[in-house]
C-alpha cells in the first residue's frame, strides 16, 4: 500500500480531526495576527498614534511564541523542499544585504508590515500544520478582520469619503491599508463558497462591495481590479457548480444589465462629487514614470540579484513633499521583488507557485484544493497592478494554499471528507507535503 493510501486510510478513519493543543496554539497565533494587522492598519490612518505600534508589538510577540509550538521543519515533497530551501536562503541574503543593527531601523522594520522585514518571514507559514480542518480558523479570522474593517470604515468615514479638493496621499493610503490588510481576504470566502454558510457568503459580498465602492471613490484602480477578479471568479465557480445553469445565466445577465444601467445613472449624478477623483484619474498613467526611473537606475547586477531589502532607485519629481528623490518601492510588485531580490528572487518564487496552481486546479479531487490553486493564481495576477508581497492575510493565504496544493494526501481526499472536516466535528490528523 502506498504512502498516500496509508495516509488516507488513517485520515478517513473515525479518529477525531484536530489535536486540541495544536488547535489552541493556532487560536493564540491568529489572535496575535489579528492584533498586529489591525493595529498596523489603524496606526496608518491619520492622526497617527504611536500607541498602536505598542499594540503591534504585543501581537507580534504572541505570534512568535505560539509559532514556536506550531512550526514543523519538514517538507516531504522533494521538488518543493529543494526550491523552498533555495528561496528562503535567497530571502535571507536579501535581508542581510539591507539590515541595519540599530534600534530605530529594527523597530521600524518590525512595525512596517508592507515594506519592512516581516513579509520575508511569511513563507515560514508553510511549516504550520496543514490539516484542512484548521482552515475553519482561517475562515473565522477572515470574518473577524472583515468586522474590524467595517468598524474602521465607520470610524474614519470622513477620511475615506473626503472630496476631491480635500484629497491627500494620506487619504488614499488610509483606504489602501484598511482594504489590503483587513478586507481583501474576504475574497477567499467567496472562491471557497461551497464550504461557507449563507451568512458568511453574504458577509463576504458586503465586504467586497464596500471595498469596491470605496476604491471607486478613492480612485484605487488596482483595488477595483482585485475586487472584480474575486467577484468574477465567484460567479464562474457558482455557474460551474449550479444545477440550474441556464436560469443562472439568464438572471445574471438581467442583474448585470440593471447594475450597469444603475451604475451609469449613479455615476452621472455624482461624478462631480463622490466620483470626482475617479473621473479625474480614469485614464491617468501613474506607472510609466516610475518604471522608467527604475529601468534607468538598475544595473545588470541589480537586475540579477537586486539591491537588498532596503534597495532604492532614483526617481525625482514623482512624490514631491512625501518621499525623497529616492524611492524604496515601486507599485508594480513583480518589479518591486526584482528591485529587492533580483530576477533570482522572482524566478524562485514563480517556480514554487506556478506548479502549485497546476497541481491544485488540475490534479485534485476536491474543491478546496482547486480554490487554493485559484487563490495563488489570482495573487500572481495581482503582481502587476499592486504590491501584494506584504505581511497580510492576503499573502499568508498564498503560502497556506501552497501547502494544500503540494500535499498529495489533501488533493486526493474525497470532497465529502473535506466537507466533514470543515464541519463542526473535531479531528486529529496533520498532513505532510
């Protein structure tokens, strides 16, 4: 009997599904993450309060201590093990080239969830237990972050809805931080909708709808693209699983028609007020200038190995009054990865993620593996319009999905067993990759 058959024989037994100690450690880990991510988002909203940095530190300590109990340094898939070791070693090299051993730099790197040192630790998530039953906790974390997101939207509504004449870079980035740290993961609830309750599906649609509306008001075109990609994916998944496909298509065309007609009417009415910013920026090119600066500043060596974690490029006149003439990031994420770690870093990442997409979508017997592959694919698509390699649940989910897609045991579990494991029953099995 093969290893997979032996594993599945154990998995499909009547053993309970989760270890109580591991489950408790996961609860603590995700609590720390919620604290860290929420505090980071709120700190980035004006007026800034350093108190939230202290809250972040508490969340970080909780995450680190609980992860010491959860991490298992084992990858059984040979291809993934080799690529992962190379990739993590390369990320360590990228960090080492930019790290500074002084209090100010280290503290800022730990507090800065997008462009600090924390994103380089996200791949460690691959070593956490990958039992599908633990995904229930991830679903709950997404809901909690969504509730916090709605609370932040209400609390900071004056900033988020400020008119065009009142708009500043801080107003725009407040919306970005709230959405990308707190609301974007709701898309995962949609693409895994067969495992969600009706309430959670409606909640996810509300979260995405609110984010889409605010993204239009604040003219965050990349966010509009991301939210629409989740909605479109959800629609085609629902269509593929629907027994009344013809009726679904018919009513969806009617709904889309009404939505477009109503949207045009709404835009015409408010294009001079609420939608003034998106009207002004509809065809504005904000990428070419910074990309040209990056191309001009990068040497052949820089293209190959990057400039390190704190790498910069000369780009005067782009962010007057907000940044110096040297920028330490570029909004196009595949170029941002190259800026820091070179083509080597991007190539190693793609060599891990692309096979995961193929395995999850095309070589699996259950929908959770296909949803995992789709999430990674959508994340890869986001590498062009926006920076998504951040310490956020959006990116953490990518590595959780990598673990699912490379696990032959998980991919070969029958759908009814996945449904059972994601129900209220308890279980005890972990999976290797």
